[in-house]
C-alpha cells in the first residue's frame, strides 16, 4: 500500500521528539502497515484493537489511531483514498491529543 502525507503531518513529524518518532515508526512497521495490507486485501478485516482505529467524529472520512498510551499520548489521523484504483493512506496529523483540534 502506498502512503502520502499532508504538509500539516510533515510539520508535526518535525516537531516530534526523536524518541517519539522512533516509537511511531516502530508501530507503523510492526502493526499499522501489516494491518493496511490486510485491509487492502479484504476491507472487512478488522484493524488491530491495540491501534484503536476509529472515525474522528468532527471530520467525516478521517480516521484516528493511537500509537502510544503513555508518554507521549501518541495519536495520528489519516484517511483512506483510492487513486488509480489503488488504495492509499494519506497521513494528516501526528502528535498528541491536540491533533484533534484540526484533524
């Protein structure tokens, strides 16, 4: 599956502490990417419960996931897109609970 980012996500990544970015990338590699591949193969596949993927109430079409429950309170928002018949993830925001102010 291909991924793309928004300028807001890119700015958020630059603000993350290095150790938080390492943790975010580990969760992506170990849990999120395999879940995306499973979802692309079968959209009825559930997301791993540990990621707590759900819709953002104030932003239709935007999903959130939790990548850390401790320090930091790691959250990320994304949307599923189809480009040229191919499913993609567009990362919108990453950081703590504040990303929900403008998901």
